C-alpha cells in the first residue's frame, strides 16, 4: 500500500541549473497537486494536474516553473535556471477524486547554492 | 492571506496533558476542513477531517471542533505524548474550487516529558 512517492528527497543545484522533481501518486489516484513550503511557513499551492491535463496552475510562478503529469509515468515539477529563492521543500499530494482528502508525499528538498 | 517570514506560533505542553490547537479559517463558504500533522523533515500527514454540516468529530485521541459562526477550527489532543510533537496545519476547502485547499500557517506543538 505505497503512499505518494517523491524523488529525489534531497537535491542540490547550482544557480542557473535545472531541477526536476518527480511524484508518483498513490495507487488509484489520478489527481496530483504540488505545494511549496519555505522553512517555518505553511504550504503554498502551486499546481493541480490530472493525467495529461493541467487543471489549475494559479500558484505557479509565471516563469521558469512548469509541471506535467503524462499518461504514463510520474508527475514532474521542473524548475529551470534555479535561483537561491527556489530553495524550499516541494511536496506532492494526490487524491482519488480531486475534491476531498489529499495525501502527501515525504517531499523533495531543493537547495540552490 | 499568506504567512510571509513569520515564525510559527508555538504551544508547549506537558506529557499527559490535553492540547488544544486553534485555527481561524478565511472563507465562510468552505465546507470541508482537514487537520494535518507534519513532523520535521517529513510530509504532512492526515489526522482528521470534518464537513461543515458537523460541529464535532472524534478520532483516536483527537477531536476536531468547528465553529462556523466565528470561522474557527480547533484540534484537541487527549493525553499528549512526545510523539505528538510536530507542526499542525488546518486546511479549508472552498466549495467553488476543489483544487484550492488553503492551509493555515501552522502551530508547532512541543511536548515536554
């Protein structure tokens, strides 16, 4: 009964490099959410996806950030040309029906040096 | 609104005492609420939920109270244990936008032995 799986758990990137964070939802879940969390702060919604569709990306920065959830494989959050301010924990969550309880992964900690 | 650069509120209790964690939510139309627990270095973990047609719901050692009149949610933990030490977040789900579960800033609970 695997939960939401995220990898890598920790990622270090130099400024200007690209970061790719992967998320496999719980079995049977077709709705994926990405959140960002800065130290000592709450979770900030970024994007909501279903298979092959972006449903709501109102929380995504306009530049450098993108997300996808292909028909096969995990959801990917991509950050291009990372800057120090991108350093944060990125959490993926999934739900079965998109409207109720969402279950979180253990997060991916991005550090930009 | 967002919590920007603020330290988390903290609550310190003695082991064995009861804990009460409070949360004010923002949208009077929200119809679904969840409490999450987040331990250091881990993802948020679902604790208990409640719908707006209820004012109280009990789980194992936890009780959630909902006061819609003042838009207030509380989490009560009975006989608090050291393993309860974590950050606790409440989340609200507006009925018009199932994608946009809003998280509060969180409260850090510390249990003293």
